[in-house]
């Protein structure tokens, strides 16, 4: 169902599910990556719903200007990146009256960066965090951004071939069709946002000050996120657990629920 957030006149599309005891249950928030949408997180949603649905409230959504989440503004007006994303996620949860028992964040790729930022901005509301195939540094360059602005479809297709570890035209075609559900400008904004992640030491300090637990899942086969960055981040966060997943690429880690099933169980029961 769409939800109007009056703060920025943006309609956020979301799907929610409540436990039998919603007021006393923590709320799992699933956050998709750059250029993605709620569909990217549905395999994880389905697994959690089936195996843990009675214990948690759940919500998955499209970030502003992605797929079904639109409003009076345009992506050109939305320039403050992850901070604005976090503020709107917080507003969505407040509208849903979620969060009194704690927010459990699960984010993939850019969504993992948003988890980092949200936990530092709203530490008292955050219960714990699962970051999947994400870190505070990426390989996105000015050259890549300029190429996106000049030739979006060609450049994003090359990026997707890396993310999916495939040159198969059918796989890339389906992935391209999905990412094009959002406007090119919103996708370009995302890549600018993940490239310009700053203030990591201050963010980690707030996380450590509030004793927040982070579970960080990654794969050595990721062509988008450097495993060394993940290990570095794990060393910075006091209560961090690193889990290496046997995934073929950046996307399979969330698209095939079997990849993360054990890790999700461990995380939610920790």
C-alpha cells in the first residue's frame, strides 16, 4: 500500500506484515540497493516471513523515486543522499507506529550503507543490523558517473554484468528492465550517494557508543564491494560478526535465499 509522507510530499510504496503481538515485537526493515526496489528483497522477505514471521513485524519498501515511490518532488530535488533516505525511513516507521520495541535493519549493497547511517542517526531506535554485500567504500568513480549521465543504458548494462557475474543477455536484460523501473536520475543519484560516503569514523563511534550489534555478510566473489573493506569495517565496529557467504556474485547473495538462510537465522536469534 502507498503511504503519503507529508514531510517531502513523497508517496512511499511499502508492504508490511505484523506479528500476532505487534506492540511487543521488533520490526524488521528490509532496504534495497542502488537502483533497486522492494522486489530485490522479496526472497529474503519470503524466507523471514515463513521462518520468523510470528516473532517480528516486517516492512519492505521502495526508496524515494524508485519504482512505485514517487511524489511532488523530483530526483533532481533530492540531493542529500543517505541522510534523507534515513529520515524518510524513520518517518515511514513512525507513521506505521513501528519502532517502540526496536528496529532490526537488513540492507543490501547501498541498503547496507543506509543501515550504517540510520544506526548512527537513530541509535536508540536501532536494535541490530545485518549488512549484506555492502561497505562504506565502493569502486564507483567520477568517470563511471559521467558515463551513466552520457550513456545510461550501455553503462548500467556493463555494471549489471559485473553485479550478476554474467554476460548472458537474458539475465542482463531482465536486470536492466528491473533497474529501469526507476528513473535514470534516481539511479545516478544512488551511485553518487554510495561513492560519497563520508564520516565513517564518527558514524562508527556512535554505533560503538550505543553498543549496537552488526552482522556483516559478504562474498569474496563480489566485483562491486571489496572484501578488504568489509573486513576493515568489521574491525572498526566493537560488536561485529563477519560471515563469508559462498555466493557467486553481488546479487545472488540476496536473490537465492538459501545463500543467507543460516545467517539470517543466526542473526535474528542473536
